[in-house]
C-alpha cells in the first residue's frame, strides 16, 4: 500500500541579522531602462547591431592571410607580418586560413571597425597571447560556415607584468559570430577576455582554460552561440565594479555549458536569462550575482556549494553564526520510515498558471502548458555530504533572485536558492534538490521570499529550511519525514479529493519536501504520497 503524510506548515526558528545595504544599482543599463533592485526591471535584453549580426564576407572584398606554419602570404592592404606577428592597422575585412605556429595576430587600428574571418584557421604560441586587440573601435570575429578554427595559448605561465593574460585578449568591444566553430585552449590563464563588452552572437565556441573561461569587464551578451567551457576557476564572469550601469550578463538564447572549479557564472551586478539553455557544474556556486533574473529557458545547476546565490561578491556579506534549526515541536513526522523503489516514473507535472492572478507569459516555442511539461532530467544522484557542515549567517544586501518563467533545476550541496536579499517566484517551474548534509537548506534568504505564480518544489535533509513570506499570492505546504527517502522514490503531492496536483521523482536522498503554488493555496488539505511498502 502507499502511505500518506499530511503536511503541516512548520514553524521555523529564524535568527536574521539586521539590514545592511551593501550595494545597489540605480543607473541606466540599456537604453532608457532604469534598473533597481526593488521593483526590478526584468525585460532587459542584449543589444546587437547590424554589424554584430552580419557574418557575411567575400575574398574579393577582403585582405586574405594564408598561413603555413612559418610562411605567411598576405594579399591586400591593412595587414603586415614581421617576426611572426601579423599586425592589422586599419578598418576592413581580413580572412585567415591555414596554420600558424608560434604566431600572433595583433589589431592596432585606433577607432576603426575590424572584421576578422577565421576560414579554417589555427594559430598557437608558447611566448605571447595568440590574438590581441590593442586598439580598435569594435572587432568582429566571424567563424566561416563549416570550418573548425583553433586558438592555442601554449604559455605555461605568465610574468607579473604580462598585460595580455588570455588566449584571445581585447581592450575594446569584441564580437563573435558565424556558423563555424572556435576552439580556444589557454594553458597559462584565461580563455577569452574583453576589457569592454563581449558579445557572443553565434557559432560554436569551446573554451578550456587554466583560470577563467570567458571574461567581460563591462558586459557579456549571448544571442545564439553554443558555448562550452571547462575552467580551473570561473566559467564565465563579468568584473566591472566601478560603473553601476555595467557588470552584467544577458543571455537571449543559445546554450552555455560550464564545468569549473569555482563558479559557473559570476557577475558583479546582474544575470538575466531570457531564453536558451544553461547547464552548470561547479565546485563552488552555480550562478552568483547581486541580482539574478530568469525569464525563460532551461537552467540546470549542479553545485557543490550554493546553486543560485545572491551576493555582492565581496566576501563581507558573511559572518559566523549558528545554524537555523527547525522548531522540533512543530515538525511533521511519521512513526515509520518510507521505503524507496527502483521505479523511475514521470517527472513533476502540474499547471502553475491556472489562478489568473498574474499576466500569462507569451508562448515562446511550442506548448507552454505546464500540464504537459517534463522537467529536465539528470544523472546526478545524492552528492557526498559536506562533512564540515554550515554555520555561516549572511547579512542583508539590496539584491534579488527573480524567476518569472522557464524550467529551473538545482542540485546543490550547499543552499539551493541562497539570497542575502530577496527571492521572488512569478512563474515557471523550479525544482530544488537541496543538501543531504547539515548546515544548509534548499531555500535560504534574508529579505523576503514571495511566490506569486508558477511552481516551486524543494527537497533537502530538512536541517534548516525557510518558508515563503506572508505577502505571497501562493500557498506553501511542507513535510518532514522521520527518516529520509532514497533517490529514485516517486512523490505525489495531492490536494482535495486525492487529486494529484504534482508528481516528481526524488533524484537525491531527502527528508524534507515542500511545494508552493497558487493551486496549493486553493486546497483545504494537501498530502504527500510516496512509493512505500506494498
């Protein structure tokens, strides 16, 4: 038979520090859109000029550079080669083909637009950065259709005074487009670095880096590019801390897959995901920024620390404190443990948009009805517990995590959704597989946690959990089992008359389960049913 556990709202013992605003954004970011962390503007998109979108070219209108190791043949004006360095000095289109060992391309064209076409080209160097933009207005790198192109930084280490620290280094705005592929290997430090804006418009870009994968100082925009990063530090990051109109990343489509030793995505001010797919595997936080907005798309985070983390990044927003424990007197437990099963049934299903309280998001691609939605699957099972546990308490900052749509799945060994400011869920489907160890929770926030539409389901060990704020339009139900259920256990969340509201398969061991939606609020009784003894 199946055993039924009727949920109650657990009282939580919350010990929060006083409010201390560390950083806020009040200036313009794009166009005339004013961005603030309170009532945040969420419809920010990347800006792509006609030149950025234009990947067309022809040999007849270009200067061609054909390389064969140490031999370089240049046909046309604006480029010259000396001692293995090809210098581009004026505006124009430059088409590169062949292979160049121990070489460098250097753009030195002040206030000029330069287009570089990689038409089946490989360049490497063990002494200098292979691609350097020293002076230009904008540099557009086009990956020719059907070609494979490689940039290899073979330096084993950098001197303390080395200025060009990446395999592709630009002091000015850098754009990459086209339908070919680009492989970047950085053995000394970073893969691609831009001191201004970096816009990854299209093409297939694969980066392997000894330090950070892709860095933009001011902004990074992703339109249709398919990006894969393997980095020994951060996957992709934006670093400008001086100008509050900058320091952000916008993803309008394409795909981003990162596997890194530190953070998957790390920006100073803002991350906006409007479309596309994001798949992060990290040994620290999955995505970290002062503000994170997910409007649509598929987002999957597998992190050994926090999944989605709202932080000012300074490290000053943490202070030592004891863990927040559940109120033992209000725990909802059972007298018998629940057995797991090897069955792998359907994923969570349900309809978060049926209450009509928020304006329905327009359809993007195909059917967006959540009743027909199957969340992304993954191979990740329960991670090895962090034996050191938690014990850190965060100070409030003026930042927010906002989920307006899309499918978000988080596997975290630290906190799943961790905001030193606010959390707001306005749509979409969010599924958080939280920690199996102590000192962390699936949800951790210092400001408010509002669920107004959409669905959020969380699981964890139940060591330290927080529920939604009273200002939420949705309702929340929770349960804490006497013993954990194993990964692979099917869970049904039922409402009045035993109607199945949502169902999912626990992909990590868990003891605590919670669900929040407007549909839950409409029920007079919510229960959690698991696979048990027959």
